[in-house]
């Protein structure tokens, strides 16, 4: 596992504003993609542990990482939404709470 972790863009500024000097570097594209994937796991785990009060904040973090992963693949938020909507149109969403238990 790599040292450090991917953080939001303004975190170094926030650390400086609090009187400390952060040690940071900019990841190359390969490391960035790997760290985004790690970050997605981290944020999903935090969402899974969150109570109903904190869950929306954690879910927003998951969405931020998903948008960053999409951008890394050359897909902007509007395109991602179009893909999501197309899948929902073709296969449905999850609104009806259907649980599949197998076939007869």
C-alpha cells in the first residue's frame, strides 16, 4: 500500500490556515487512478458505517469520487448522468426495491 492518501484539492490550504505545513505532491496519472479507486472504497466504507444523519454527507463524498473517476476516463458529469439515465430506462432503477432470489 502507498503512503499518504488522496485528499480534496483545498485540504493543503486548510491545513496551512490551521498553522501547519502539509507535505504533498501531485500524483501521476497511473497513481491518481489507483488512489481514486482506493478513495472510492474508503468513502463507501464510511457511508456504510454512517448513521442517517451523516449518511448524506458520506454519500456526497462517494459521488465526488465517482465524478473524479468519470473525469479520469474522459466522461463529464452530464455524460455520466446520460449513461445512468439510459441504463435506468433500459433496465430500471432501484426505486421499486425488488430483490431477486433466483429462477424457477
